[in-house]
C-alpha cells in the first residue's frame, strides 16, 4: 500500500494587518512545491487539505524571480501550482482523518497567520498527529497553526517543544514587522514553545520527536528530506 502524506494548506489570500488593511498573500510557492516534489519523487502520494476545501491561493510575491531564486525556478513553481493534480481539488480540512496518513506537512506563507492560527480543524489534525507520533513537518509561517492547538486547560499542546519558525529578524528584514498584528516567534514563545532562531534566510531545521520544523523558505528542502528519511526508516 502506497504511503501517503497530508499537506495542510492555507485557504486565505490575505493577511489582515495592524491597521485593518488586507495584505495579499497565500502560501509561499517554494514551501509547497519543493516538499511536494520531494515526497512525490520518493514515491509518496500527497493529499492536500484546506479550510473548506478551497483551492489554496499562492502568494504572487513568491513567484517573482527574486523570491524564487531565478526566472527558471519561478516558472517551474508556477507550472507545478497550475498543473499538479494534488493542488487543484483539495479536500476539506474538517474531513481529515490523520490515521489515513503516514506524515503531515504544513507549508508556510503569511496565509496560515490569517486562518490556520485559529482553525479548530487544524488544531484537531495537529493534536492527533503529535498524539500518535505521526511525523509532522511545518515550515516558515506554517508554525502559526501550532497556536490553534490547546488542551482542556487552555495550554498549548506543543508547550515545551523545541521548534523553529520565521523569525522576528526575518519579518523585520522582509518589511512587514511594523505592520504585523503579531509576530510568530513572539507568539510561539508566549505559548510555551522553545523557538530556536538560526541565521536569517539560512536553512535551519529543528527536530523534537516526531515534530520537524523549518525556519524559512530555504529550509523547505532539508525539512522534507528529513521527513522522507524518517518514513524510509519505518518502512
């Protein structure tokens, strides 16, 4: 039986800033395409789930040559996003049964800051995955989803866990920190997680049991490879 990986992706095409304006966003192309290809190339099936089963919107800024690293990479990301069957008709996050999957992966982008950070269905997936020791990969702004998962006492299910995520320094350098309603590194720390910040924009992955986190877009590839290695060990 083929092993399967669940991608939980944002359904939001905007991030509401401090002044109430909507910053156009979605998922970050590299953080979805590179892991998707890594899993598929390794022989895994990928199922995408979003809130309401909407098609995940891409952050158009992530498809510039500068953001993607080259014109060729940007064109490739666009081609995959437009044509990969996994991304065309997602299932609804509310219908996910974590036991159907061998791993769970959350791409980033500012979109998750808008919806997955407070999504009850995302919380249910995260709680089930970590409770059953299912490999759980989350990259860049994707760890915003961890804020959704609380126990009966209102404490984070992930309190005490070591993670990385898009840092305050990176948000400052990207130019959105002053307009942000909250900063991811701060909120994760306040929730009781131990956030390890690597050098801005450099690949950085943290592993805590079955929880794998990547700091930024450059961490997407090593993060996905680390999860594939774990899955291969359990085959």
